[in-house]
C-alpha cells in the first residue's frame, strides 16, 4: 500500500473511531442521563430517545463498517502480521484480544439494536399514548442502559488494546 493510501486509511480509521466510540461515550454518559432528568417520562422523552437511537444507529454502523475495512487494510500491511490465525508474537496476540473485544461489543450492539431497542420502542409508543406499563418501560430502559454501558466499557478496552498494539 502506498504511503498516501496508508495515510488516507489511517485518517478514515481515526475519524471513524472518534465518531463511533466518541458518539457512544457522549450519548451514554452525557446526553441520555440529562434527557432522562430534564424530560422525566414525558412523551417528548420517548420520541426524542427513539429519534436519537435511530440516527446514531445509522452513523455508528457506518463508522463501524469504515473501521472494519480500514482496520483490515492496515493489519494486512503491518510488518508484525504473520497471517490469518497465527498468534506467535505479542502484536498478533494483542490484536486477537482487540478483535475478541470488538466481537463481544458487536454482539452486544446487535442485541441492543435488534432485541432491546425494538422492545423499548414498543413500550415507549404505548407510554406516549398513555397505554403502556411504566414498569415494563423502565425494565426495557434498564436493559438498554446496562447494554449501552457495557458497550461503552468495551469501547474503552478496545482503545486500550489499540494503544497496546501501537506500543508493541
């Protein structure tokens, strides 16, 4: 890979990391807690959280796709890379750890995106119309919160693994 292509790949990778992990951390630890406090179970809260979730899903999934493509390109050009499923040096072992963390994070994201979020959406729509059960909505919201915090913590571990890879 040429120097210019590698630089472009690194730029896209870093920008996608900032968007994906930065977005996760910002939404998890700042935006959602503040919205919950300010709008405390008002119908606007459900609608706003639903819209935020949908918009970030598109942005986050796009950033994740860019991370996968650029990460694979960069991995294949690294002099420490010895081939698929070869873990004979510390760099490849650190990369394996990073990939395991990414897979666990992606599984949590899939669970959140395709199981928990739709259940929360249904409960939110019912609550907006005054028909839903508040306890059910809070249960789904707690599940979403736990998964989002797990994803955020995994994101930080992935950043730590990336730093370890760079230091090796």
